[in-house]
């Protein structure tokens, strides 16, 4: 008998039953029980009755370094469960009690599927933070996260006092609706398929920003996006104070009508099949500009397009302040003539559409 599997054929006749496979479940359960017994013994914890928790002792025994300040508050090297298959609750330890005097976590904080109901007095996480499958709704006193943050599938609804995320932030499939006091995200901000409606006081995103099918309508105080900005199929209507996009800006199927205060796009501008009618204060495009099938009629303040400009099937009839196209201008089925481009670019093509 031949059973087909992805990428190859599996021959059932060549498969021999191994009785050891039947013990996998029991072996794993026994190993877990042994580990729980070993940890309980090491920590001298009565899994049913002990409520007097020595946090320093517990952290040290599972490899987490601790420091105590003059006020009795703890700085720990990281936060993790006792073992990859064992939770603190398995050995009778309340995580709320365990972290109640923790003020700083220097490294990563793995709260995935933890039993914590509050972050207590934690003000700083220096590394990555994993909040997936958590029970708490607020970040409490937490003001800074140094690395990446996963809010995916968490119950967090309130970022509270959080002001800075040093790495990437993933809000997709989370319950967060407002970024509250958050001012900066050091790398990528993924709002796709998220419930975020209000970006609060956010001023800067150090990587790309993905707004695909998000609920955000107004970028408010956001000034820069150092990576690409994906506005395609988003709800964003107002780019607010946004001045700078470091890489690509994609507006296809976006409700945005004006680029308003955007002055610089570091790489490609894609306006094909968009609703943008006004390029606003835009002056510089660092690579290609694609205007095909857009609603733009004037380039207004645009001065430089470093590489190619695609005017194919566009309604543009006014080049505004345009001074330089670094490579080729594609003009098929447009109002742009070679005469209009004289002195602006050296190559004009009316027979080939620039590829999107």
C-alpha cells in the first residue's frame, strides 16, 4: 500500500511497529512528575500548603540571578518558568507573590501562559517580553521594554505607563485599543489585524509600520517611520504630523487622500490604485515613484525622484517643482510629454510600463 505525503512517497510496508512508541506518553508524564518532585524538594515547598515564599531562593535555584536594593526591591536577570514543561503553579508557588517585590528584569521576560494576574511593581524589562496567553489586563507600572514585545493572544487591554519599546511590537490579534503614553517603538510596529484604534502619544517607529486591516484612522503625533509604511487596505485616513518614511510607502487601496506633512520617502512611493489626490509637502523620493492609475494631477512640491517615475495611465498634467528624475520616466497613456520632461530626465519611454 502506498500512502502519499508532502514531498515524498511513504511505503507503509517498510514501517515496523516499535513497542517503545506506546510508552512515550507515560514516560513524559513520569519525567514531569519526577522533575516536580525534585524541584519541590530543592525549594522545600509544600505543594499544597506553603505560602511563605522566599523569592530570592527560588530565583537562584532555577538559575535567575537577583540583586536586592536598600528598599528590599529585587532586580532579576530574567523571568522564566522553572522548566520548559513545568509552571510555578505545578509546584505550589504563587507567581503574584513571587514577583511582588521585583522592580526590574534585566533580560527577557517570558510570561507565556503564566498564572500572573498583575505585574505588580515591575518598572523595567530590559530584553524581550512575551505576553501571550497571559491573564492580566494592565501593564501596571511598567514604563520601558528594551526588546521585542508579543501582545498576540494576550488579555492586555491597557498599556498604562509604558513609554518606550526598544524592539519590535506585535499588536496583531491583541485586545489593545489604545497605545496610551507609548512614545516610541524602536523597530517594527505590526498593527495588522489588530484592535488598536488610537496610537496615543506615539511619535516614532524605528522600523516598518504595518497598518493592513487595522482600525487606526489617525496617525496623530507620529513624526517618523524609519522603515516601510504599509497603508494598503488600511483604515488610516489622516497621516497627521508624519514627516519621514525611511523606505517604501504603499498607499494602494488606502482611504488616504493627502500626504499632508510627509516630506521624505526614502525608497519607493506606490500610489497606484490609491485615493491620494494631494502629494502635500512631499519633496524627495529615494528610489521609484509609481503614479499609474492614481488620482494625482499635480506633483506640487516634489523636487527629486532618484530612480524611475511611472506616469503610465495617470492623470498627472502638472510636474510642479520637479527638478530631477534619476533614470527613466514612463509616460504611456498619460498627459506627460517628452517636452515637459526636458532637462528633468535623460530617458523617456512611451512603450514600456515600469513594473510595479
